[in-house]
C-alpha cells in the first residue's frame, strides 16, 4: 500500500527584506534607491523527511516560527519547495485559513458555492450538501446575509463546515479547532474522529498538546525548521513540554559537562538527550542471560536493561520507560512502569531499576534501546536517552521485525480430518492445543 504522504529532504527558503525599506516608489526615488536589496535569506524548513501511511493521524508540534504552517501549506500545494520532494496520494481537504476566498459582499450561501467549487466539488455536489453545511455551521438564520455582517467566529465556522463536507482522503488542519464555543469545538473534534475512523489521513497542527496526545498516532516535533524527533505522542509531547518548562533554568549544551554512555557514545542535549534534568539517568546497561554486560544477543535469548539514576531533590512517583527501536526510528517494543501499575515510591537518592526480558524475539539486525524517566502524570520528561545504546540481534536473515518461536509440521490432510457432529475438525489443532 502506498503511503498517503511522502516528504523527502524538504527545504523551503524565504527572503527577508530590509526593515527600513521604502514603502513606495516615490520614497525609493527620494532615498536614492537605498535599502532595496534583500537583507538576508532564511530557511523556514530544512532537511525534513517523513512518511504517513493511509489512515494515520500525525500531530505536528513546535513553537511559533518552527515551520509547522509552512510544512502544511507545501503539502497542500500552496507554494513550491526549494529542496526535496513531496508526494501526496489522495484528495486533500485543507483547514489552513478558514476564511480565505470569502468575498465580503457575497452572502454566506454564495460563498459556500464558491468555496466548494474551489475545493473540487461540482456545483451540483455543493447544492446537494448545502443544507448539511449550513446545519453543521449553525448559521440557518444568517446564511443569506452578506459575509461582511458575520463575526469572525461565524466565518470560521462556515469555512470549517465547507472543508469537512468535501470528502477528503487527506485532511490538513492548521490550528483551527478553536472555532466557535466549546460545544461547537467538541462537534468539530467528533467529526475529525469520524474522518479518522473512515481511514482519512490527517495532519494536525495544534498548540493544545492534549489534543495531540489524545487523537494522534504519532507526533512530529519541529524546531527552527528542522525535525527534532518523531514518535509516540506521550514521549514526544513529554520531551517538548520538558524543554519549554525548563527553558530558563536548564543548563545549555555548551555549559553542560561532557557525558558519555558506558560504551563511549556522547550524550548531547536536544540531540539524543532530552528533559529537565531534575532527575538524571546516569547509565543504561544491558546484560545477557549470565548477567554479563553485552551489546549483542541471539534472537530468543534473555536480556536485562538496567537504568541507573540520581536526583538532587525528592521526586514523587516517577515513571520509567524502555523502548527498542530500529535504526529508522520504528518502535518495535515499548513498556513503562505506569502501564504495569507499578507506583514507585518517592525517590531522593541514587538508585537502579531493571527490566528483565525472559526472551527477546526480534529479527536479526541493529536496534537501539531507549530509556527515559518522566513526571508522575507524564506532564514532561526528567531525562530521556534516544538512540544512545545500540543492541545487535543475531538471527538468520528474514523479513519483518518479530521472530517468535515457531513450528512447521507437514501432514496428510485426509488423515488429519475427521467428522465430528456433522462438521470437519482438524486433528492438528487438537495436537497443537495439547502441546500448548
């Protein structure tokens, strides 16, 4: 199945004009055409790559100016990238600027026709959906009045209603879920969930991080036009919140002492290490079945992951997590103490926590063990180490990720079937059931 959205090495450059440039041709002449040149060029996006499978909902987070809206506009066909490529497979419905294209002198009904046709509907399709569009926007009493008489909220509600009635296969949402009152917002969120349930691919920009955690399958974190991290909402949102919460007090990479893992990998803040550092992971060690340090095991062998930590103040009920990911970043396994209902005590000193795998049934290849410790409600991360601890699994070459215990058995179908109560029942199932 083809991916719905493919972004490869995307880059978008803009030009920034001089702040003291002339505002008119006359002023330019009087100044002697000074300050007309570009002051500088800057990259709003650089080296951004990701793929979104059909039916997935991906959140995009980051501070203002991170390049989130630019990314969605390029995917929606508004503008061309300076570098890289974008491939989109499906009909796009874009919730970027809800009131764009509305003419103030046309009525709400007339603007619905114009916007619907711009979105790819025929005039007949717009006519058939007109009542639904008006009812969803809750503008029955005002639909035949000029748009200039609408409040900003009314215009946004109408624009949202038009966009979601175009049957999109891909939906781009740029910070527009704050339209209308609370009841209308809930109606919008419910409709978006319906789209997701029907298999619509959705990209969502929202500063409401709870929405990203609640609705999204994955989250992409952008900073200054570059992709910082991509992964599960709980992990990425936690890292992002931790950075915001500790921005003024956290030590910068330049002021932090060099920190290395036991095998010599350097830990660099905001590259392969994230968090407020109120509680620190001092080491992550891997041990084989004999309790010896290792970076390589056979598929199906036991493995223990030991996380050593320290804290400078009492930390209430922290959550520890361990995940195993491929080199591409795909997460093969993820576990944490919270999902096991393991409520840790208040920690105020150095310690160690160990996760034991009775057997690790992964296909052969190179992996990374990622470890983190989080605030008790997942509000943010204290310390998270990403792709700093390599693990190699040795096994015969095969496709896929899992390599569970397996048994192939060849038998004569005619001999292994018998009639029971008028139906056929395989003896092989009985044999396997007995073994289990």
